[in-house]
């Protein structure tokens, strides 16, 4: 798109005057007006192109304006734009079947929501209703969404102002070897000690009071924390021992981010409920849901489920979901995620640990990686403090600004840069974007060295 100063001014003005934004002091923000998007790139009204290394909010798995998704939505809009959830609908049923076919064995049913928070909200409701218990355990360093139960389960600062929303939420420490809360030195120790800590938490809280444990299969926004081998199977075993429902939150990692349909496939564990959103249709039309194991589904064969949404299984959203399956299969999306992750991203990021004094650790899988920035590789002191704002956050802001000036839109959170481009990114784009991040890290290196 050509630069258009008048449109830029108009979009800015309407936005600043009338749009109330998420998570922000309204007077403190300056949202970028976006003119267009295609594939892995979007443009502002000054004509600047940005390679999107965060897939918007890690949802744009098939990139902007994918022709198959656009056509599916257009065709569905021409056929039947909406229908209420108590009626049966062809694309809704087809998408539910396609999802159950790639879900773990014994998951046949899907409850559709409008997004990720609602998916977790309803998964918890199913767990509570089917067990008759109330408490839910979740991790520190987690994000589960912003509705009242989902934000109560969230283990990051976004919960702080919402702490009283759901009294049944209890938090525990998950594995995080680089900053081990268990003083572990190997992945095996970390898994074993994290499981012992979880079991102790269960015992101290009273197993018979706990409905569910909810875990992001790979913790997303809070650090791309890949669970050590044995951890998730160990969680499964604890849930079996104490009659607790295991909810896998796959809102960020489901639908290909890790090179699998669902992330859980890589870790040898089976949850009871699995939540998804984002990648199911790249966010073209809001959609999320809960995939339900037969054991839980059976409880609701005779007991009515106490929940519903006007737009559950919206046909426009489901049509984009069905098209997503077709594109993934035809274009070998899972295979290319694994290939690009292993052949391009992993070796490039590992080389940064050697070359950049500010890079403490890199970790990830598929097209989902974190680069943890530190002031000192020995002490592991983070480049900016936990939850840094204002002047404290300056080095991360400087890094992100340098990357944007060079045409890459990065995902940063606290002292980390995440690499999470669309799964359709071309290899040349991926290498170019990684080159930009590499150069922008000079800003962080100066802080680390000084
Ligand atoms: N769960 C996880 C792991 C997420 O990353 C997110 C969003 O980033 C959510 C839940 C909430 O999803 P939504 O914003 O669609 O409500």
C-alpha cells in the first residue's frame, strides 16, 4: 500500500478518541495504525513493512489474507451467516469431527466458544460440574485468559488487579530449569522435584476439594517454558491418583505452533480436557473451544451441561476452521514447522548464546522460541526486572524499537524476546527476520556489557 498521511491521521484520531484498549492506561498508548496485511507482513500508513515475528498475538498461524480462509468465509457468508447453537449445522459438525480426529484417542466431542479465555472458563466449569469439587490448581508464570475464572487462574501480573474474581484458584510452581525454584541442575531433577511439589500442594489443599489442574502444555507468554521429559506424564499420574481433571491449555500452542496438531502429542501425556482457540482459524473470525475426553463427555450424557453461548460454533468461524485443516494437510504445514524449527531457528538461536553476552538461554520447539536476555550470563540477572515498566523497561523498549526500525515486529515480554512467526513464513523471510533480531541484540549487549 502507498503512504497515506490523511488515512493515518483519521485512523489515529478515531482510535484515540473512541477505542478503549485492553490492558492499558488509555492516555499512555499510541497504537500503530495498520493499513494492510498479507502473508507474514503488515504495513502501516507510512508505507513501512513489518515482518510479523509474533503472528499478531500468536494466532495468525496461516498469515494475513490467506486466500483459502478468505474464500471459505465468503462462501459461508453467502450460504448461511449464522445459526443458533441448539440447531445442527454442517460446518460446525464438520469442524468438530476434524478436531476430534486429530485430538488424542478417546476425545470425540467439542464445545465451541468465542476464544481462549472462554474455552478455559468452560473447561473448568465441566471439571467442577463433573467432579462436584471446586478448587483449580494452576501455575505461577501462566496465562489463561481474562474472563473472571480464567484471570483468577492466571499466574502473571495481569491477575493482580483481579485477584478476588474466583476464590477456588490455587497456584503452584511449574518446571523452569533456567530459573529453577527447586534448585535442580538437570531436566530429570527439575521434573521430579516439580512433581513432588505439585503432589505436596495437592495434599495440603485437600485432594477431595480439587476439581482440576490446568497447564499450558508449553507455557506461552510467560516464557516458552518447555516441560522437561516426564513432567506432563507425571501430572497425568497425579490426576489419576487423586481423581483430578487434567486440563491442557493449548490456546497458544494448538494447531501447529510446535509442529504437532496439539502440543500434548509431543510430551506423551493425555489430558481430560483440551482447550484451543487462536490457530484453529488464525483468528479470522473469533473461535475457541474445549475438546472433551469420552470419560468427561459421558458424565454429561444424562446430566445437563450448565453453560452456553449465543455464538457457540459460529458458521463463519467454523468455515475458516475447516479451511485451516485443508491448508494444513495440502501444504504440509506441520512438516514445514518442524523443518524450519530444527533446521533454521534452533541452530541460529543457539549460536546467539555464544555470540551475544546478553543472551542467557534460548528454548523452544517448532516455530515457538524464547530468547532470555540477561545482564550477566553467570548470575543470570534478567536484562530488566520482573514486570518492569517505565525507565526499568528501557533496554527492552530500545531493543524492540531497533527491530521495528529494521522491519521486524518482535514479541517481547519482561526480559524475553519470543520468535513466533506465522507458520507459512518463507524461509528467506525467516532468515531475514532472525538477522534483524540478531543485529538488534547489540542494544541488549551494550547493557549486558556495561
Ligand atoms: N490461554 C493461553 C495459553 C493464551 O495464550 C491465551 C491468550 O493469549 C488465552 C488462554 C486467552 O485467549 P483469548 O485472548 O482468546 O481469550
